[in-house]
C-alpha cells in the first residue's frame, strides 16, 4: 500500500497549484479567504498540562478536532461533561458542532473454521471489548495513558508510562538495557538519546489496551465468544490551528493471544479488519458517503447545506495509511524453498512492508511483505430496511466483504442508493468499493440517497497467527471548504499532506511550541504574559521545508469559541502582533485557487519587532501584553465580566518566501509565500484563556510603582515594575547614578542596591525603560525590573524681565542670537553660527543651572579679540585670542584697538562690562554664586563692518556683523581675572617661565597647550584651556532692535533649565511589598465589598457569560479577600437562608449566590441582608433587593 500511496506525495505538490491554501500549503491559522468559517478549538485544558494516567475517558483536544475517547476503544461516543456546552458531552466536534457520532472498528475471520465477527461500534450496539490484557478483568493499570511533547522529561507522565509498557506499549530504549527506565542519567533536566522515553507520536498521544472479553451471552452477536484478541490503540495528533489541526491519527495494533483453552486454534484465518464510523456532519440524516480507491480512503460529506454547519458543512475522511503486513508467495517474495513461509536470506523479496513508529523509534522494515491496501468500502444506514445495521456475525462479515447485509454482490448499474454518472460504464465499476466516483465532478459511481449513514473501510484477508501482531494506521481527516462538495476537495488535499507526514515517519511541519500564557487582571486592565525562549529556539527543517520561528498573534474572542462568527456576529479579533526581526516586513501568501496574493501576517508595530538575541535568552525573553479596553466595543472593561483571549506562535517556511517586489532573497521588504510548496506557514491552535476582569484584586498586576526621591535635581522618574510576584521580597532598595565617561553623549549608569541585604543587584545599568511599560526584557532582580525615565537635559525658554524692556530682536540661529549650550553631549547642545562651528569638549550637562544675566551692574569680563594674531590671514581670521595677548605689533595696519594697557603695550584682557551672571537655581540652594563671564570683539573688516574692538560690549543691531556674544563660564567669578585657563599667559615650569596665551575657539593652527609641567596648574585647568569655548556654560547672543534700543539698569535675562539630567547627587529609594497591596489598601478594598446587580430585576446579564439560562439568575459578591470568607444571607425578618463560604485558596474576589436557600429552593422576591465576615478585616453588612423571574416549567 505504501508504494501506491507514495505517488500522492508528488501528486499532492501538483494539487497545491490549485488548492494550496486549502491544503497543508497553508498550515497557519486561517486567514481571510481560507478560514474554516466554523473552526472551533474549545479547549478544556492547556496543552502544557502534563499527561499521565487519565482513567476511563479522556478528551483529545489539542487542535481543531475535539475527540473524546474511552479505554475500551470507543471513539467520539463518550460522554465527558464540561461546564462549557461547546465542549461538553459526547461526539467528535469540529467548529463547535458534532461531525462524528461514534468511531471504532469491526474484526471478522474464522477460528477453527467457525465464523466470528466482533466490533467496537457503539452506534450499532456492538461493544465486544473490555479494558486490559486478554483474560483479565479489573486490572487497575488498564486505563488511558497520555503522553505529550510538552511533558517535562522524566516527569509524572513518563513514569506512569511504565505501567503502559507493562501492558505492551512501545518505548524508546535509549540506554540499551532491557526494560523501560526513564531516568535522567546525566542530571541535565533534558532528555538525551541515551535515555529511555515514552512512545510520543505527534504532540499528544493517547494509548490504551483492550480485548474481546465481553461474554457471548451479553453480546449482540451472542454466538461469538471471546477469542483472546488484544488491541493496543494509539490516538495522536499535532497541536496546530491550520490544516494539520484537522488530522487525528489512529494506530491499531492487534494480536491473537488466545485464552489458554485446549481447543483454541493456532491462528485465525481469512481475517478482515474494517475501520468503522457513524458520521453525523451536524444533522444526522443528510449525509452521503464515498470511497477513494487511490487514496485508500472512505469519506462522508453532506447533501448540500446543513442545519448546524450551514452552507459549508465539512467532509470527514478515514484514510488507511498503513494496512496489515502480509507475506504473499509470488507477490511479495519468491518462495525459493517452497515452504510458503518467507525465510530471510533464502527467499527473494519482491516488496517491502513498513511500520512507521515516529521520529524517535524510527521505521521498521519487513522485506518480502507488503502493507495490504483496502479491500472494500461499504455503507449501511440506520433504520433502512435493506442496508440496516449488521445484527449478526454473518451480516457483519458480508458488509466487510463489500456485499449487502444478506451477502449479495452489489451491481452499481442497478443499486438504488447510488448511480453511475458522467458517461462511465457501470459494468466497469468495482462493486466492492461503493460509490468510488467523484462527487465533485459528478463522475463515476455516486451515492445519491442522503441518510443517517455509517461507513466502513475494510482491509484483508490475512492470517492472524497467535502472538503475531498486526498494525493498521489510519487518519481521521476533516476538511471544510466553501460548500459541501468543495469540502471533499479540501479533505483530499489535507489527506494528501497527511500522507506526506506519514511517509516522513510522522515528521510534521508542526508549529512552534504554544506560548505558556499567564493571565491576570485588576480593576483597570488585563495582563497576558509569557516566556519566549522555547519559541525563539524553534526550527523545523527537512528536505521539504525550512520552517523558522515567525512571531506571535494575540486574539480576542466574544465567546468561549474560536469560530470566526457566532450567531452571525464576528467572534474573533486580532488585537496584537509580534514578529521576529528578520528580512520580512508584511507577509502575504499566494492563493492556489485564483493566483491572488493576500495578506497573511501584517507587519507588527516597530516596538513589537523582536530581537532574537534578547528573546531566546531565558533570563530576558518574556512578553507582556495589556488590554485596557473591551477589544470589541472599545469601551471600558467591566469588572466581573469574563473575557476570552488566545496567544499563538507561528512559523514561516523560509524555502517558500519570495520577495514581493522582486528583490533578492534576504533583503528587507514585503514577502509572499509561494503556493508551489508543501508548507507555507504553521500556527498553533487558539487555546482560549478566560479572564474574569478584576479576579486578581488582592494580588493584582500593577502599573509602575514610583520610587521616592531622596536627593538631586533630576526631573526623571524612577519606578519598579513587578514581573514575578512570587519572587518579591519585603525589602528596601536604592537607585543611584554615576557617569559613564566612555561616551561623548551625556550618559549615566545607574546602580540598584538592596539596602536590606546590602547586595548590589545592578551595578552599571544603562537601560531606561520607563516609557516602555510592556518591555519586560531585562533580567529580573528579585521579581521586578527597575524602570527609569530617560532624562535628557534640556534648556528652558529664556525670560527677560521686565518683558516690556526687551531691547533685542527675537532669537534666530541664523543671526547667532539666542542662548546656546555649546556642549556636545546633549541634543540641545549646538554651535553658534559664525563661530567656526565649534563646541565645547569640556562642559557637561550635569553642570546646567538656572542663571540670571543681570544688566546695569558693572562687573568684569574676559575679553577675546578676533582676527589679530597669526602669521597668515587664515590664522588670523580663525583666532579668538585673549585680548591680553594682542600687542601693538599685532595691530599694525589693522586699526585701533581700544581699552589699551599702555604700561604693557597690549590690549586689556579683563575689562568692565555692564552685566553680571548669577546662578539662581532653586534646585541647588547651596550653589547660589556669581559666575565668570567673557565676551568677543571682532576686528572691523569688510565682512564684519560692525566690528568695534573698543573694549566695550555692544552687539549693535547685527550680531553677525559685530560678533559680540557673551560667554558665561561654569566657574565662580574672580574679580581679579586670575583664571589663567581663560587667559593663558606666563606659566612657571621647572625649566623657567613659558608664555602660552589662550584662544577661545582653538580653531586656528599652531596653538600650544599649557606646559605639561606647569607649576600649580591642575589637570582640570589644562583640559579647560584646550577646549573650544573653555568650559562655557552658555553663550548668549543679543542684538539691538535698533540703535536706540538697549538695556536698562536692573533688567535681567533668566536662562532656565527645563529638564535636569541625572547626576551623582540623585538618589531614589523604594520599599517593595511582597503582597503588592499595603494593609491600608487591602482594608480599603474590603470596605468596598458589594453585591451586584442590586437590585436584581429578574435577569442577570452575566448569565450569558456563565452559560446559564436567562431564568436562572444569580448575584455576585465582589471585593472579597483571599481568605476564607463567610457570607450569611438573611431575610428581612432575620431568618438565615443560606451560608456561603469562599475557598481560602481562591484568589478570585467574586462569589456567586444562585438565589437558593440551604434546601435548594429558590427564594422569593424581597429585601435581603448579607453579613460578610473576614477573619482579617471584620464584618460588613450589605442590603440588597431581588425581584425574581417567573420560572418556566416544562409541561408533562
């Protein structure tokens, strides 16, 4: 059979050109144009819940199919209750509706020449198997065993598997020692190849063993006794929300072991095995069936629209991937020794059979054998007078042979339940394979009578020798297209993809691990958070695909159902997107049906583009997503209301990526996924999580918690962000700062210290995350992340007072007017136009202060002359020399320089000016001082006609032409002008005096530094001397409005600082409360204990959220603490009606009362009192009113 089926791997690739998005070509969660419109996940547990022993019944529900099972082989027809009606009850469900009423098998053959037939077919009232090994009854080990890919290695599920192995389950023998012993031999917490592990197939495997132990008198076929036939059943699936999520595999391993009776045969002869199903695609009575011989499959589809599924009911298909192994002389081997038994090394194999056992255990080969294909496909109909249920062993055998119940051969030409269409010769149709035509094209033998049908696909005959195991692997496939017949096409294409998965030994392009999401809520927002390491370390690469991790999607749902629409209303909304930082921006896919290219995953916001280096690290890889409004109404979140969310991860097949603009692969841009591929994208199924708004009220997720400022002038905010509540300590912490001298830009490291323990937790923090509330990628420190506001220094707007006396033009950088911070370490730092584009290398933003420039008060200033000293014109133009350095020789031919020192025959360098500068900063009360100042004068030349080096500051009405800017130095005022770093002059050195004059901008060549060995000169002075503008704090450029405008005595220009940076003076402290809330805050919450709705007018809108009937209202008590709370409810006359007790282990602040008394009777309308008692906070009395609805009783 395998050889026949392998043709379909190639044929499947061709088929993708037509139906790729409906096939495994699009494995991602469904998008516009390809989404199964009624897909529903309906999970009851997360796939991260550990497996293990699961007792009598279990619901396999990790993908789009919800399939209950029990331990005696019944599939689907197992009633497992659940509080959610879309999950609860019996039946295999897809899209929230039943598609499979019951599944199982029939087995028939001859024992010592006597016909037997038995089955697991509950809908036909044939249940012949019981749990356990043949001959046993009541074995406590005989139950369902579940193992998952997400189970912790060597955990409970792996240990429980020991009992499964004792009952005959497979395992991987890593240590090479007989016996299953799951031990972490090297203690690394991970499974290694030299260690044993369970037989995990897919993402979840459910295993059990049962035997034909029902006594003959209690069987439907009461003349068939138990024979001792054991069946080991494995049901497994992949956790995917796309097409792979529409598959479930079933492996039957059966063997005849006998019951130890003297007359039992050594083998069972002419054995047939039939995979049976009672399919109900929504409504039970409108189903049609068909067979696909090439695919070894049978299927059921709907006769048009369905009452439950609507216009596009799905198609259900059962495919035989692997039939029983059989050795056939002359067919599968040449019997060289003529003994009718294949002898390895003697006989010549003509074929090979295979047993595919998964990626860990591998593939077992059987030379000289083949896997039998299907031998027949039949239908029988509930209640039909002719094709009714097989009520005896002969009828069951006849059906399995492809005949009628009575044993007659079928004639496709006259069979009333179908017709041969499309010009096909009815006499050429194989009557064993009923309805083998193609309903999609209306060609061949087609079932035409819709009914409540059962289908059975059979294989054989073969011999079942005692203790010789046979294996059959089938797949349950559900496909849903645009209509009933298109669903057949979809099912076929999914089935072909499943065949490829089988041929690859169950290596599926499965999606990345599902995110392990934690949900919390308070009164203001809902928080979803999850670690990212597993997803970012995922890759799935074979010769057929290269699937790499792509990102996350966050979905909201109106109901606890993943269907796109519910009752005609939109039910699903994508509210969040995250994607890996790679070459892909927007991701599209090509639709194989129409050739169109459609959006698959839009580009995530820039802040949600994830750096792999951060997110694959377990110490930093985490994401937090907060919801602050109703995703559908955009209104406020309602306290006590349940909300539904899912977070999925997805992978992208990089082998299928094509640059949408035609650019080279790997170049950043928009890409689409070609349809000429086996797989495009894979995404998890949507595991819905229910979050009741406000349910974590007493241990809530919190916004950033601010620290208290102890000292310093910085404007920045320091907070801590709680990420792991359990790791918090009741300790005090301190944040301080120190300068990072390795960067040009102003940059402060911060230090976090636990003051309680004295431990430094963060030594040189350089990340400032205050404005990134959802960024939680830093390493945690005792449960929290310190989030500090980036505090970039910024100047304020200068203010002149009185404002009526402003005498200068509005500030303009083109005119060099305004107040300039000339440092190069903050964005506000900039050069002054016309001053050689020079900035200070020395001044630092931590020196910024609020300064007043006061006019009319005489002070002294350092004077700098431009365009005098230098050997060339270029040198002179660039020179801004200290005036005291300019001698008479330097002025020859250059005009008069005023304010001349006639004694030393040079210009005076420290002169009177009509202004002084003062630090007046309230942030630094101990730093109120007068500052040293200076100004510039330019030589009068053609380019600077307003130049006037007269020694008197006067910027004129054009600062560009005069150049007379004011410099405010970061140094205390020296009335004697002895600050040699500003002047230069004669320096004493061990070798004698050395004269080096200062230059304000140091933009000309040939300038010398202060001698390295200058006596009594500090390194700081040397550094200031070498810096352009020295250590100027501000440069002020003012120009007169006109010649008559100037300052008045007492005027002042205030230069404020709007943002002060962090400095070493800034210290913050905070104390962490492990319980999040303080005692007063918790007490305040308890004071708000209430009951709602109040009054209750017959109907509680919350019944809809709790799946209750409208006439079953309830009231809810809210704000209850996390302890054992007692609520006593009294009538107004003082009669105690009901006592409610809140579970002390519950963290929910809500407790419902169903409006019944202690006897379970509904109370009457009226006014009621409730006393809410807390061991911690005391009692609170509530008063509320009930107006009860009229209860509608059924009529009997």
